[in-house]
């Protein structure tokens, strides 16, 4: 039985590829980067709230800001 090939979404306007969080996690693992529980929770919360990419970036920056 032939194995089905997964397709990667490509934005027609920009020509950029979009990978999901599972794919990103695998790529990061090769580089030795692991998502902490807090990072996973933050990503889940952002997904649930429907944040835009810019809003999500601001949330990440706020969480690492000192004082």
C-alpha cells in the first residue's frame, strides 16, 4: 500500500510556505530547541483567542520583558 504524501500549504500571493506547530516542533527539535509547558500554553491560548500573528508576537515579547 502506498504511503500518502502530506501537502504543505503555500500562499499564492506571497509564495511562502506555512507549517503547523507539529512540523515546527520537529524542525526546532533538530536544532535542540524544545517548547516548554508555558510556551505550549501560550500558543494554545493564542489559537483559542484567534490572535493575529502580530498580536501573538506582542504576547510573546510581553512574557519575556523584564520588570
